[in-house]
């Protein structure tokens, strides 16, 4: 749980950055100030050159641009002057179109401060959706229905309850509602907890929230809130557009070889494929390739509804020449099919992509018109993965998408086969490891180019000391699921351990091992006077959740309500504890992607990742508390820096120092957690 206080700057600057961006830039500014005693214009070029936004500039080019803005770079500058220099430099960068980066653009389109326009029609759709699905909620019913003509939506969203409830509507069971603070009047800490829980849970269902922070939600920034709500609602509307949920979709392909291609498509593309499938049967000649311009005339809608619900057909729909009148007749037809009326005739005529996508999704849910052929359905069900494979694929997919890479992953096994996504992840996890001149960007038509990308992935993996014996790039291209999962686990584990290693003061540059995490967790619980202890991350006692709850309580005592914790004796009690653990950890600030079943069944990989996330949050909090203490006094008479901060708290530098000792003195034994050998066994079995 991060601090609820945002970075305070003047109103105009505040409108140009999200709180996430402000906090990141403030951290870099303070780092330079602590090092030099002050920040001058001369300090900016080397600082700016390291920022991702300005990679196309050299340090000298940045110095020249800043020199044009301010002739005297030796003058001391404050944080707001630094931000203005940042914006001026940003205005010089070359903007490049990335509209075709990925077909699933509705989820990858990260909300930024550059787009402040608000569609009143879309706002009305989201309000109507919320009124419909949450109108009977015991807590929210006192505030609903909302009026789309007012700012009620933004005001109600400020305490975080609405967004948490909406996530549970989209993907039921994501948030344990016992973890939501639902008092009539909540304090700032409780509000921040709700928003932290919301953002981490949104990531766990596939939303892109890279540029949104808790303070942005507390302030009720309209464009950021609508961007997040839009993603959540679309995930709900498109949730059934896959073979696992709707095996009848196998009707859309003729050959068995096409089923894999169908499985690799993002849900919005499957929806278009479904629409064209029925339009072709209805005799409509033009293929629909988007939810905007291809639907403006309304003809495609008229054909679609006529073939799905001929009993409600109105012959004048196609005869009328007025697009507005046709759009009105289409909505009347849909209403007779009991589709919710979320959009207006004008929205169809104007080609609003979000509203049209929502409308087509509603038609699909109401009447898909697909076959009930039991043989086809059985074949489609056989094509889906087993439960454990599906769970791991989900975890790695969500983790990859949370990293903020350019490509949005819809299906891990299909999307990694050209190697590009894995290279993007490697570059994010280990910056500079990828030689981009030797990589081929999708779409890739030549198979050997895909193999080249994957061979570079293998080469980097070996440099990172992954277990990749006798494995080649072609194994990825062929879509070997077990190998892909084994590689991604090593990559995710490497990322976790690097985050822990890179925390200031944390490990004195020493490598962090699984056993260090295990040792930290046991010591943390022991420090509270409890006797619970685990021998490894496959310790069967973890299934009841008690140890994990004690660990969460040890790092932040107020976050666990022990009145809600069961003894964990029956399966039902274990599930209650497991769902509570996941929500409490997210409420604290942990970005995790496991499921309750992973705790109940003691999935050692997922339990290691959960514990590592808790450890990272705890140590990061300690570092932030140490850095937020009064700045060190800069003494000119000597070259030393004296610490003007008060004595550190038990959760501050004391914890960091004690961990330092643990990592330094601890005898590393990977058998303690056994995850290293697990990876080797997984890989070995693939080779065999």
C-alpha cells in the first residue's frame, strides 16, 4: 500500500502528467539532488538521455535544445522547472504512429495524459451499464442509478468501491469483497487501499494500467477513469468469445487446421469473424473489418439482425435511404430481441468503435445463432488446454501484459511463436540484452526469420543462466507448450529476483535466491512472536493460508482483518482464506496473478511469486520511508554528507540492514524451495 499523498505541482503541470509519471520523475530529480546537493541545468542532459522518452536524442543534442531554452545552464532549478524542461524536450520528439501494432487495440491503448477528450455517448453507455449491473448491489444501491448528464460517475468512483465492484462484474470472484473498505465515510488510507486493490486487480484481469496511479483515481480524473472503466466493461462483454467458454464458435472455421488460428485471435477479431460468418449466410457481400466505418450505413446490422431474429424483421429497414432512420429501426429490432439499448442512432451513423463493439457483443450474447452440433462442440472442447496448463498460461499472459510492452498478448502459446514478444519481454526485464538490429518485427512471412528471433531469445536466456539444455529457437516456433511455460517461469522468476536485488541497500549487489525469500518470510513471521514456519514453498501447511496471512500481517499489521480468517480445515475454509489472501496482497500493493487454487493446491511456483511480491513491497516501502526522510545536509566544508533524518523505524532502514545481513550470511540452498530443480525437471522432460 503506497502513500496516498500525491506529488504537488502547479495546476497546469498537474494536468500534463499522471501521478505515476510525477512520482517517477520526482524520484529521478531527488536522486540527482541528493548526489550533488542541488540540481542545475548542467545536470539535465545526462539525466534526460537515460529516460526512455528521449532515446532518439544524444546527450549533446539534449544539451543544445535545453541551451536554446535557457542560456545559463549553471543556474539551480527546482522540480517544476525540471518538468517544464521535460515537456519542452518532449515536444521535439518525433511522434510515430503505432495504430497497427496489435489488433487488440482496445486493451493496449494505454490511457495517457495526452488524450483528454471525453465522449459523452461513451460515458452514457458506461453509466447505463453500471446502473444495470450494479443497481441491486447492497452497498452501491443507495447511490444508483447515476445520471449520465452529471459528474456523479466520477464522484462515486473516487472512493474505489465502484471500480472494485465493476471488476467483479466483469470477472466474478477476482476480488474478495471482504477486502474492500465499504464504510459510508472512509479515510484517505482506506480510499488509497481500495484504489490499490482496484488497479492490481484490473491488471489481473488483463487491463492496461501502466500510466494510471491511485492518486489519479482519488482525484477522479475523467479521461483516466473512463479509460479504465472502458477496458473493464469490454473485458466483460468479450469474456465468452473463446472456445473454452463458447465451443460453438468452432462453427466459424471449416478445416480442423483453422481451429488453432481461431484460438489465437483476440476476442474483438473473433467477434468480427462471427459477424461476417452470419453476414455471408445472409447474402451481404461486403466484409466487415472494423467496428467503425464499415457499420456507419447500418446495412450490415440490418442483414445481421434479419438472419439472427427474422421474427422481428422490419422490411423497411433496408429500404429506407436515411441512415439515421435505418439506425433507429435497427435499434428497435435489437430491443425486440431484448438487447440493452446503450447507444443512439447517431452513434451508429458516426461510427463510434467502442459503442459499436459493445452493441455487437450484446447481440452475440443475446443470440449467437451458432450450431449445437454435439460432435463439433466435443472437438472444440478437446482442443482447449488442460486446467494446469491453462492456469499457467493465464498467469504468464497477465504478467507479460502488466510489463507495458508494445504488443498485447492474447494467447501466450500462439503469440510467442515468432519470438518478437519474448524479445520485448527480455528487453524490459534485462534492458540492453536484445540486439534489435538482428530481430525481425511482425508481421513475419518468412519462417526462418521467426527462428532467428527465437534463437536470439535462447541466446539471451543462456546468458541469463536459464536452464535451456538442448533447446533451440525452433521449439518456440513449433509452439511446444511445456517448453514455453518452463522458459516463461524462469523469465518471470529472474524478473522477481532482479527487482529484489536492485532495491537500494537491499543485498549489497549479491544475487537473491529462492532460499533468501523463504528465509525472509520465516523470519518476518517469527518477528511478530508467532511460531508458524514453512520448510519450502511446497510445504503442505501453506494450503490453509494461515502462514501467508500472518506474513501479510507482519509487513502491515492493519491490512488483515483476523475476524474474517477461517481455520482453513475444510476445502471451503481454505478457499475463503485463499481468496482473501490474494485480495489483501493486492490491496497492499502487490502485483500478482495467481488464483485461489494455486494456494489451496500448494503450487510452489505461484507461492514463490506471491511471497517475493510481498517481500518486494515490504522492502520498497522501507526504502521509500528512508528516502522520504529530510534530505541529507550538504556540507561544503567537507566532502561528507550527514544524515539529518531521525532514527529509522523498525520498518525502515533497520529492516533493510537486517535483510542485508540475511543475504550476506545465509547459506544458499536452492533445495529449500526446490523451484530451481523444478525448472530443470520441466526442461529435461521436454528434451526427453
